[in-house]
């Protein structure tokens, strides 16, 4: 999960091979939880198997680049608010654990 440059909620699904892609049947369940859905693959991945309308991020050992930006499918306001609050809370907890690895996060 990531935040796009305009505050959109992105889901990025990483796939390592055609077999990995073919065996994954849960990705469509993520579509209702993001404004934009992306696949992140390496340069050897067969891009023609990826569904139309989804985004594409191509990566290698040095970095990554968005090759295809999907159309935005805005989340309902209540779901967006809940996701943004959860996202912010998780980000704050991760940052706090950098300073204090023994931090009790059960609050």
C-alpha cells in the first residue's frame, strides 16, 4: 500500500514470475481498497499477461519506474477516511519503533 502524489491510495502487487501471477487469485479483492492498482514486476516478466486497466511498475536491482498509470477509481469517502487513519497510524508506529525497538504497540 502506498500514497500517490495526489493523495490517492495505491495498492502495488509484486509478482516474480508468470507462475506467481497465475497462482494468485486474491488480487481482485484488493481493488475495492484502493484508488489505483499496480503490478510491480521485473524486466523479465511477461507483461502481456497483466490485465488491462491496471498500472505497471517495472523494477530492477537499481530502482523502479511507473510505466503505466491506471485510471483512478475513487474510494468511497468513509473507506478512504478509515484507510488513511490506519495508514497514518501504522506509519507512525513504524517510525517510533526505529527509535525504540521494544516499543509496546498494543495500544
